[in-house]
């Protein structure tokens, strides 16, 4: 079974107006709501590939209830730990005439120690042989060492843990020796303390992490991804596409990787499909992370380089 963990999910509301006029009534022409968060996007990607996962994390208040309802309607299973504070909310105001948009973001909820314990206890019950994806940042009240603690605990139980995070959360998680870590090239640069821009720089700097981590995948946007293990290094290069939306591409990549590997596929197969899904996601809008027909078309055109 696959579990994804989103500690700091949110409801994203997109409001369309013809034009935003100050000190006057502005009529909303369309309004949409969507559950958001990196682990949630990974679960969407797994669903799009025909798999199933369970989203774990914190949810509270009316927004938390709405978050769960949105995911249930999409066919994404979830088992959130309830908290006293309300799940955060992002509001995007889109002005159609001017083609401008403004993002308003509420404060993240504060998670209390008892709530942290409740989630930790739930994660500890995940059965041996499962895959757990830890994604994104930690909200107020959750120590940056939390993912590292989960990795250490789950490894002892024979659970395979994948992490996609940044800065101190990633550094501490990496030191715990996850099964796989997937930073993008900017996050990887911050992890190693260098300005990393080229494939050979990624390959050179990734090797020390393979002493404690089975696999490292560094996503590089339109240049694809570098995937490394102790046995081989691959650079998967996607075809050029007309990007509509790059948000969630890394989550689609990780979704495909965990989906393939949890079904017994090789790391090379997982990385190949992952780059195809990540690229396909840049063509997609709405609640599907990537369309199957786009994935299959792009997959045939991915170039594989082995080092």
C-alpha cells in the first residue's frame, strides 16, 4: 500500500471577476475550490495511473472538512488527523479583462503536541512493506526534525520512505537515510550548499548520499531528471512541449516513481515513466495531474542516458 503525508494542506479557491474595482462591489463570475498540498498531488498522480493511496496529514475546521470532501469526490482516499486550528486557505483573484491574478494566503494552522502525537501514532501503524511519501513543509508547531523521526521509525519496521522537501526539513530527512529522496535542482543545491546547474554537477554531488539512501532523483524542469543508485545513474530527457502549468510536475514525477516501484518495477522503468508523467502534467489543468494519452505519447519520446 502507498501512503502520502501532507502536513500543511490547503484549500485553494480561485475567484474570477471581470475587473477588480476598488471601493466598489465586484461581482464574482466564477468560483472554484480545490484541495492542495504536495502529498495530495502525489496521490492524485497515483490515482491517474490506476493506483490507490491514502493521504495522511493534518486537517481542521470547516476548511479541513471541505478538504476531505473534495478529495473523496475525486476518488482520493484520505485519513487526516483532526486539529483544533483551521486548515489554511489560498484565494486567487483572477481579473479576466486585465489577465492579472492576485494570491491571498491565510496563515498556516498551529499544530499542538497532542495532535502531532496522534499523527505520529497513526503513521507508526503503517504495515511492513508499504511505501510512504513525505512531501512539503511543516506547519507551525511541528518540528523540522519530524520527517527524520518518521523515516527512522518506519525504516525499523521495513517501510520504504520517500521524501520530497526543502532546506532543513530535507537536510534532516536525508541524514536519516530514506529509501528515496527527490529534490528539484534548486532544492538539491541548497542541500549540498552549492550552486548546481549542470547534469555532471548533480552526478558528482549526489554520490555521497547513496551511502545511506538507496535512490536519489533530482528533477530539472524541461531538462528532465537525473536518477542515481549505487549501481547506475540515468538522465531522462523529455521532449519539448508547450507548457500550460508547471505546478505539480515534480509531484507527478514522484507519483509515477512510487507507483512503478511499489508494483515491482525497476528504478529505470520508474524514472522513465516519472519523467513522462512530470512532463505530461505541464499540459494538464484541473483535478487530473496528468492525462493518460499525454503520458503514453511523451513516454515514447523520452531519451534515456545511462552513466
